C-alpha cells in the first residue's frame, strides 16, 4: 500500500516525531476496546461501568478480578507490526510515544514510552496511601471475584494503576506529553477515536503550536476534519509502510 503523498511529505524530513496511540492500535493485537463486548465470565458486564471509582467503591473484589483478567489478556497477546515499526523508527529519528493504552505492547516491541496518559495495568498502587505495589500473578483461570492484596505499609487495598473514568490524569504524564508536542516536527495520531478528553485535546494543542497532525485510522473520527493529512489504514499496515518510505 502506497503512503499518501501528504503523509509522506510531512514525515520524510521530520527529526522529532510525536505519536499519540489509542485503543485501535492495541485492538490489532487482540486487546478488546471498551466498545467491544466482554467475553467469558465478563460477558454480562459493561467495561466502561467497571472502570470507575463508583464500581471500585461498590465492590473492589469484582473490579480487581476484572483487571487481573485484563492483565492476563494483555500478557497473552503480542505487539503487532505497528508497534515494531515505531520501535524501529526510533533508531533514526526521535520518537516520543504518548499512549492512551494501559498495556505494555509498545515496551515489549522495544519502544520507550514517554507517557502512559491513562496509567498502566502493570503498576498497581495502594488505594489508601498511594504507594506503588507489586503486581501479583493473575489466577490461572479467570474468576469473577478476587480480593485485592493489602498494602505492606498501611494495609490498604491495592487498586489498578489506571485512570478511571471521572478521575483526573496524573500531572507528570500530561506535562510530558504537552512538552513533546511543543518541540515535535509532526504529530501522528494512531488508532484513537478522538472523543476521550483530555487526551483528545493533544492534537488541538499541537495545531496551536504549528505542529502538523497526521491521522492514521481506518475510520473517520472526530479529529478527521481538523488534521493536515489522513491515511485510512490500520497501525499494523500503515506504520511499517510509513517508516520504510520515510527513509527512502
């Protein structure tokens, strides 16, 4: 598949590339999005409802069990060609990856992630004192209830190290993302719907700083009318082609 000329023109001479990745990129590796139906034990649950402070307050054991299932799922899949392409690109240009995804697929492909805007499945912390905690091994078979481990410092329950719906983003990842945009030559927005704020604000910030924005997504999104160039393809197809073409 040929890279659109408008996309190639914006990336061929770029020395600093910022990349915002969303759920669509992980979905290509087999990680379900929040819009996908849950499976197995969780088919009767709404993912978006489980990922809230209210769900945690109501029943921590259910929420912890669901997140441990997600940990096991994330470990069972592999980075796709798009993840590997970004890691490869970083050998020749400065690539700053900002992701909305809570898995570790970028890292397993060899990339250093500048900012996990929504946290990570692999960084639990105490729900009381906020200290980091070790991630236990998920159950061999999924369960519908699992009591969270207790903090060794204060005895509080471990909570997933993610940002739930309704919670504010941590300051440090957000500031790192904004800082990367300010010095970038181009911003690639890959596999994100552009409807979850404040992450969806990043392309707007880039545009205000004069940074051209490229969207790589098989579908139209809220961002599509506002970007410099669009490529209607997936991350796993588009990114390897773009990286290869940018080096010619």
